[in-house]
C-alpha cells in the first residue's frame, strides 16, 4: 500500500509585473494556507516521505512552506513536467519515485490536479487553492502506478482562510 497526497498550490498573486505565469509567488493568504496545511498534515500523522512539486514559484513555495510547517525532512523534488501538464504527466513523474517511498505529496495546478484526482477516484472532486486529497493506493511500488489503479479516499484537507 502506498499513499498519495494530491495538493493544489496555495493562493498566488494574480500577476508579477514583467513576469510570467510560472513566476507568480504566493499571496500573504497563500503563505498562511501553506502553513495551515502543514500543521494539518502533522496533526493527521500524514507527513510525506517524498515531495514532488511543480517548478512554478507558487507550487514550489507551497511545497517548501508546508514541508517546514509539518516537520517533513524529505527534500522537495521539482519537475517542470508538472506545470501546464496533462494527468499522464503526473502519472509519469510518480512512476519515477523509488519503491521504498510510502507517502508522496504531489503539489500541482488546476485544472490538471482535479482531472488527475477525478481519473483516480472515478468522480470529480473540487480542489480550490491549498486543498489536499489524501489517497491510499493498492500498489507495491510507484513504478506500478496507473491512472486506473484502485484507490481509496482517506480524507480531504482544506485550509480555513476566513478573515485572512
């Protein structure tokens, strides 16, 4: 059994003057969301063994802040293939993870992360910024990962951002 934490990046700034979309940083709200989600992962005893993140600034910052807040010691692995991608790109990146890793946190973007979750679960699930879907997969190694693999929804974690 393996566990997958599908995590949409936290709230980002709308734009960066003179910058590109992949350079957009987290907003103050997004930084708060990422810290909150790290604390929730720790409270749920769901600290990842491996973090795979889009290389876009907002996803990379979400991964780093959340990792620190939950006490994760695993380094963040960045993949440009997770930015502006299709669900199969997410699957390909997961297949590269060593089979000794039990819990992977994948930090990505909409609409792909919602489509990816829907393909795994067989139904759509809304993933607003900083939403995290915790799945259990009946596979022995990540190299066996397929979009049609049997999964079980363990939980959905959401940040409380009212008043932020």
